[in-house]
């Protein structure tokens, strides 16, 4: 009895379990959570101006989360040191994991369940929606266009990024050149789509391309509608224009990480510039090239904004992202729309996992 009393009454500074402090912290944790939730419910039902509600929601949320962290850490520190060391990291990581599970894992599971039902979600149809995704004519066209984006877009973006990085590294105007090439990254996908839609406009007074065509005595063309299947290439050009700067910056940083002494030694030994490029530079930046390539692949699989703004997915330019939008939000087909979303997730996941594995190998995090 005396040992139990001593064990419970000792402070956490003594390295043992402080039961009173732990129970107090647990009660505080419950109270903080109830207060945080109740505050948001009150703000949700409040008739105050939206701007005032938003400001108070931010303040209340930050203060509430801070209180939850403080009380939870207070509870863990009341445990014996061995358990404190084991549990304390999860106090800081745990909320993020819970939020990810709630906002990512939960909706993903719900989407998968919906993909097994009919368009209204009232009848179980099994894998019929997945069969439709791979057999319908319009879906086959969308998959084909995504392959164009995947092959042409990725290859051109990474190739140009590598070429510009090599050339800019030898230029006296490296910073200025890289700034101009990277500048399109500052523009949103929608903004880029609008800009290039004007470039290809059929009116020679607006469209730059048709202005050049008209000046040579030829009739203007409706490039995005009538010129098929080349109109897909015109859309891919927009993605290349935006993403080349991203590829160039990462590849250029990797090139600068190659020891200059190694390059000079190879040249002294008689290696040509092409030999140095193939045998030293490429192997040296191979991990970065793979990372850039996989990142661009993910982008091409998810492309939506550019196509939607420039053609709306019409005239043979529809891709999977646009098809998903049409099925779910235009025709209201929850089953096929959810099936497309799950397939996109499965297509992107291996590339994302590979990227994370590469980062882990290089001890990025």
C-alpha cells in the first residue's frame, strides 16, 4: 500500500508516474477538445458577418490546437521517462496523421465504395463501372490522349530542362536566362490556358499564330478545333512551356553539385564534351532526373485545367481528368466518376511512392 501511494504521489521530476497530474491532463484534454468543437459549432450557427466569423474561427482554431498540444504534452510528461520518450513524438505527429486519415483516407474509401454502385449510388453493380472506364469509346480516347501527354509532354519537358540547364550553366547571362524560363511557373494553369488560347485564336488580329499565317498569304486556321489530332500537341505545348522552368532549376542545381575537379580531370584525360556529358554528368544527376521525370508524369496524369480552359475537352482533346469532371459533375454519374478517380489514384500512387523512396534514400526527410 505504501509503495503504491509513493508511486502515485511522486512528481514527474522523480521519473515516475504522476497519476494526479495525468488525470488532470486527461480531463483538460477532453475539456479542450469539447471547447474547440463547441466553439466551431457556435461560429457555424452564428449570424455574425462572415468576415468576423472567419477571423474568430482562425483565432479560435489556432488557440484550440495549441491548447490540445500543450495539455497532451503535459499528460505524456507525467509518465515514466521511458514511456514519455516513446509517446511524445506522436503527440506532435498524431494530429497531422488523424487529419490526413480523416480528409484523405476516409474520402478515398468512400469513393471506392461509390465506384461499386450505379450512377445514383442505389444499386450494387460490382466492377461494371471499371469495365466501362476501359471499354467506352470516349474513355478510350481520353486514355489515348493521356498517353500523348505522358510520352510527349514528359519527354519534351525533361529534355528541354536538361538542355537549357547545360547551356545556361556555360552562359554569362545564366541568372537572367533562367529567370525568364522559370517565369511561366508563376502563372496559374488557368491563366496559362487563357494566354495560349489567345495565341491560337482564329482571329489574326488576336491570335499570334494566325497573324503569322495570314501575313504569309494563307487563310487562318482554327488550330484548337479543326486541326486534329495536332490540337493535342498544341495543348501539350502549354504544359511544356510551364514545366520546363521547374525541370531546368532542379537539373541545374544537380549539375552544379558535380565536383568541377572531376570534370576537369576527364577533359585533361582526353574526354570530349559529349563524353563528359554522357559518362559523368548524366550518371551524376540521374537521381534528380528520375525525380523530375516522375513529378512531371504525375502532372500529366492529372492534367485538367489547361484542357478545360482551352477546349473544354472537345474536338478530340478530352483527357481522364476532364472525363472525370464530366461524369461526376455534368452527367451526375457517381459510379463511373468514382471509378475514374480510383483508377487515377492507383496510376499516380506508384510514382509518388517511388519519389518518396528516392527522397528517403537521399535522407531528404
